C-alpha cells in the first residue's frame, strides 16, 4: 500500500508540472502562465495551452489596479496570470500580472509602439530596453531584434515601460543553407554554429543537414552572445 501511495504521489506531481501547476506551501494548487484565451459564456480560460474551467464566482484582480469582472478578462489576453485552483482544477482566483512575454513582430520607433504576438503596445519615452545578460540598448536599436522573444513590463494594459530581449526566437522555417551554415526564419536570415544542436519535438536529435526536410515547420531558435544560433528545436 505504501508503494502504491508513493507511486500515486509521483504521478500527481508529474501531471501538475506538465501544465505548469504546483502545490503551494499551504497545500493550495496554483498555476502560472500566459493567458491565451477567455471563453466568457462557457466560463473557461486557456493558460499556456491548457484549458481550465472557471468558478461562477471567480475573483479576478489586476496587479496594482484592483478587481475586475470575468467579462472584462478578454482585455488582458497575452498577459501573465496566476491561477488558484480548487481540488478539481476549477479556477477560483485569477491574478493578472503587469507583465507579458511573446514574439516581437514590429517596432515603430517614430510612433513609440511595438507589436508582440500581434498585439500593439504603446511605449513610454523613458522605456528601458535591455538584452538578457548583456546590457542596455536604445529603443531605436530594438528593430534589430524583430522575431526574438521579449518580456514586457507594463504600467497599464497597453503601455510598456521595460523591455527585455531574450536569447531565443520563434517562427516558420523558410530556408536552410547547409553549406553556408545559415537558416531563414520568417524571412530573416540567421547564422548557425557548425556544431548547432537540432532537435525535432517528440522525435529526437537530427543533424543540421537533415533540417531541410522540415521546411515550413515552426521552430524555436536560441542564440549565443554573437547572435549565432546554437540550438534549433523543430515543433510539431
């Protein structure tokens, strides 16, 4: 019986980790991630691709702003949220954070706006822009990093005061130049290390010269400090 209970505990923990959920110190189940979608009539939210049912009397609070109605939550799609769940995985509390994360699609330097995952954000004139583990750049230089993953700090739902560029990007694999050690993702050409690690999701490692077989697939790429790709992950 003890062995069975231990096994069940491991299974529960692994299942929680798979959806970004965990038990807090007081035993309460929580989850945190990006708010992907809100279905108001059906009382459901999607966070990190996982669908959760929502309690009819759910409590929703926007960080440093106060409480809102569930019908207002679609205005915060794309933001980071923290969920508190009942024992049957129903959401009873939602906290909307003043941050978000996504792919940098466009930068309008003159208009002081950026587009991340298709959503347009205003940028303060004093915005702080930095490259992860490297240092600060000007807002005008941010256009050099289109396609990269960025973390945004927000002063309101659509106003950004801090941008951090991550050492990764996502997009569609358009072309592979095996001999030239280059790939094209969403129309942008990147250099690749000669010892680049290439992995296909749920298939395993492949060599770089096999990568042309996956043209058209979504990829996630990671860079070193020289903006050279050291890892490519092909998504399903």
